[in-house]
C-alpha cells in the first residue's frame, strides 16, 4: 500500500504556486511560522518505524513521510501540481526497468531526490517502508529479497539509507519536542548498545554538517578511529553538563541522524563525503570506495530525529513585524530599548546594528538572526529594569513572575522575559496586551 499524504488532517490541493503541505492548516497567529508542524509532540521514540509497520505482516506499507512530518506538493513539469513523493517514486520506478530493485533501494532513491529538491528551500520529508519488506524485491513477497551484493550508488544515498533499530542505536533530546525555535537551548544524547563506529550528522537547507566527530575550525575531520565506540557508549551534545545547551541557528526543518557502522570503511566513506574531497581525483576515489561497499541490512544501524525550527519567540508566536522591531530596538529612543541593547552585550549589539542597516524590509536571514538573539537572551538573564520599564503596563502574571525571580533556563524565566519583550514591542510582536495576557 502506497500512501502520499501528511501525518494527519484533511487533504487540500492549494492553488498558490510553490511548495505546500498536503494538509489544510488553519490560518491562526498561534501556529508556528513557515508552515511547519502545528501540533507539538515528543520527538524521542519517533524512529521506531512507521505506525503501519507490522513487522511480520503481509502488507507492505510505503509512505511519503514519517508520522511527524508533512508530505509536500509543488508545480513541476507542465505546471501541474503533484505530490513530490509520487513524482519521485514514479521516476524511480521508470528508471529501474532493467533490474528489479528492493523497496529499500526505491525508498533511498526517492529520499535522496526529495532531499535535493526540498532541503535547500528549508523543508524535509523522509519516506518510510515496512521493515519486513526493506530487502524484498519491489512488488514481490517479503521472502524474495535482493542479492546480498546489492551496492550503494553514492555517498548521498548512504546518508539517505535507513536501518533503524532502537535496541542498537537511539537518539533522545531535551526538550522532547518536534517543534523548536531558533536559538532555543537543547541537549542531544545518542546511545549505542553495540560496539562500532559512531557518526552523527545534521542536515538543513541542503547542507549536511558533522555533529560527531566535531570538525575543528578551519581543519579536517579527525580519522575514523576517533569515532570507534564500545557497547553502552553515550554521546552528549553539549558534552559539558554546565553548558546551557546547543541550539539550531537556522530556521527550517532540521534532521539529526546517527549511524553506527560495524565496518570502519563505511564510516570513513561517510565522513569523507561530509568533509569534502579536495580534488576531482579524491572525489573519484571516494565514489569508487562507496560503490565497493555492500549495503547489507546488518552493516550499519541508524536513528534519526526531525525537527521544525521556527522563528517564533520560545513559547510564543512568530514576530508580527520583525523589521520594525529590529529598527526600533537599534534606534534606542526609549529607556526600555536603551536598556535592552545594553543587556544584549557588545557582540549582539554590533550584529543587530548591522542587520538594521539593510535598506527596506530586511532579509529573511536577518529576521531569523533577530529571533535567534532574542531567544538566546530570554533564556538567560532577566530582562527587566524598574526605571527603564516604569512607563510600561505589565500584566498581573508578569509581575508575579518578577517576584518569583525564576532561575535561568526555567520555563518561568523564559515566559517572564518573553512578556518583557512583548511589553516593549506589543505591536511588533503581535502581543494582545502589554507584558502578556
């Protein structure tokens, strides 16, 4: 059974141009921006296979996306709107006339094409196939599997290939949610229950970047032996328990994916593809090495989490007018904006002044950077000064939280600081009342 639809909701064929989800989304300010996931839900445990994955069942389910994702459509050849999953699936089937591929090979090919099409635009979509049929030949019973010598075509396909087994490899995150905001602190943990070679990558807007091993500033990735781990190994990011956390600095759909390889050469090929070969000869050598690797189902295990990273304030809504907020903040014509610019520190002040110098409506990347700085600040020090804020009307809840003096990083501190930003910029943030309702 082949399903090309979003994880939930009614189907809607939008009439506007561009990429849209195959889902009706109510037009409400309380929803996250960029058309991403509307209903926050836990991220951890989403790599256990599709909910239609019945293991030993007799039905093979091939789905357009994970249950926490949307399936997108766009106008392609001839201007006709079509589901992207259906488009790339049909193309993959047409290109496999000579050799009958396995369902996993089809899924990998479609996933690779979807990634190339979507991630540069800030979206992601991850097709799935029932685990019992991954190695089965397409449109055959699950007992008719492909030859063990089936090979990968490229390093990009190696990244797109999935073989999840949470008993071998798993990822967890705090806060445990699929919806994050740019600049929001998080902690990532990858657990490997078997020995092997661990590689953790992130992907956003078409860019794949290493999380583990870490690439030194201006240097190359360390050798493959540095990622060799023993059974029971845990990788934490950040590794410093006193650090407030890591954070995403780009708006879009971000995927974090961990690989546990049994073979050092597999891990080395993936690391080399991320590091980037320095010459054409190196690239040809890398492709030749990857082609020589067997894609057997037990050669590596994967675990992945997909996030929607929005430009909203943490716990709030997208800024109503980020350009106006930015320019009013930098102008420092009121005691409250003067205080905030001082509180943000020298480096953030310089960044904000540079962004505000752009003519007209500032670029989307600048709006994302503004949201990142605001979110980083509302998680740390309390953004309040009685003298600077004396002319502002604060809600009863904001005053209660001020008296509580919540610790840095707590939900109460974040809520309080968001209310302070909303009190200073009620129109620009879209707040209904000063200092929160």
